[in-house]
């Protein structure tokens, strides 16, 4: 069967790639055409557009790139029509995907959504479009099932979280080999995860690096994002005499003693690696003020949202500064605090369910399409 998949970010590329592998196990003749990244490309099929060309951060940046976004939407619709897939699979990325889903519903395509838009955080009104345009929704956070089914009377599938699959399938890093490969010394490692987009990396790294001299007994290592080239980071490296590891975030987390992490999926990844972390966020002033008025959440990190309490420290906007960051990092380096965090991390993993999210979703998608697919 023919599968058209749309993923617009690095995390979507990861989850979509694992889903594609699971689909092939169910449907060996699967034909993929997709918007995504290098991980999806490795699985096979045709990459139409890379997520590097799709990621626009913040309200103002979206407004400034409306013409590009509009052109991408038009191109995507034509490309889907030429490919004539049996199913379109959307991976998060709601601003773009929900527009395509509305058109695709009118054209008679099957719409399956893997990894729900975070409408429980903001734009809850999108539930109307989801109920109208989405055939099947696969959610990965335990509270999302109750949100959809109890609050909005829309049945969904809770499939577990794909990060557990990804992390459990890894071969652990040998610390000595990792340090030697990247010319690191024996001091404990503080991993810096400043995000994946140029805009946010520049904002986050400036403050993260401002405290490195306060922790001489530790070494700070940047996790270079797959969406960026090494040369982008070179000004930070030269100025601060710091190390970077490109495209090996999981390997870095495997050996890290603690981490400073930009809000997003990386906060959950860090927790699943059992690394004590400080969650950081700083956006543009106008974008932040708008977001603050439309987002209805007590926390910004997935760890705290899932546990429904403050497990990890969050430093947001003006609270994210050199003084507060130094204090927060000092706290998670203390043994008693570390032990408490480890206990909470294990509880978090239990809440997310076991392995099998990708396989569960693939089976549901393939079975649904095999039983209902009709030519478009």
C-alpha cells in the first residue's frame, strides 16, 4: 500500500522513521512518500521536502514566512494527488498538517494522525476540525486519551510513547570510548541541549554558557542538532572553549551527569535517560507575551505535565538567567536531589507504558487501511 507521511520537525522525523520500520514489518510492500528528514530517508521511500525548510518558530516568524508556507501547502496538495496514497499519516506539526487534513478529507483520502497536536495546551478549538477531518488519532501521552474521550467524546488510541522504544533499543555507550572519541577528560559531563532551530539555539546557548566558569569540576558539552551544521556552532565553541557532539544527543545523554535542556521533547528524552535536568525556555518578547495569554498550562515540560507536579525545575523567560540557572544546576548536582529525581523518573516511565508504540500504531494503521481502503 501507499503511505504519504508528513513530519515537520526533528522529533517527528525520529518517530515517523520508527513508525515506517514498523509498517514495513506489517506491510513489506509499503511504498512511502514523505516530508521529513534523514532518519525517514534511511528507512526508504521518497523524501519530498526536508523539515529544515519547514520549521518556523514563533508567531512573528510564521507571519513573516506566510508566502513560503502557502506555497508549501499548495505543493503538498498537488504532490499527494499525484501519488494517490491509501492513507496520509500526519506526525504532530498541526499548523500545516490540519490544513492538509481538511483538504484531504474533502478529496476522500484517509487521514490518520500519529502524535496528537497539543490542543490540551492551546487552540482547544481545533477539536472540531480533528473530529471532522481525522479518521484515526493515535496519542502517546496517557492524559491525552481522557482529554479526547471524556472531555470531547472523540475515541482515540493510546499506543504508548515511542521514545521508550527508541531508547530501549539502543546499545549503551561505553563512557571511556565516548570520552576518547570526543577528546573529553574525566570530569562529570553537563550536557547542553539548546534546541534545534537557529533562533532558539542562539537565545538559549548564550545563557547556558554564561555559567560554565562557575563549575570548574565539570565539563560542558553541547548536543549539536541534526538540523544544523558544525560551522553554525563554531562562534560559541571558540568563545567559550567548549566541546560539541554533533548528531549524537542520545550518546551524550548516556554519559551525562546532568543537563540543561530547552523545553520540548528533549525534556522527556533526558528524563528517560535518568539524567537530572533543568528545563529552560526563552522566546522573543512579543511571541512569549502572546503565548502566555493563549496557553493554559501549569508547566512547560513534558515531564511535569505527565506527572502533574513539578519534578524538574523550569526556568522560563526572565527567570532563565545566569543567576537562577547557576542555582538550579547546583541543586541537581546534590546527591539527595539526584536520588529524588531518579525515583520520579522511574514513576514517569511507568506512566508512559512499556515498549511497542511504533508497532502498536503500525498494526492499527495497516489493519484499518486493509479493511476500509478504496481507490481515490
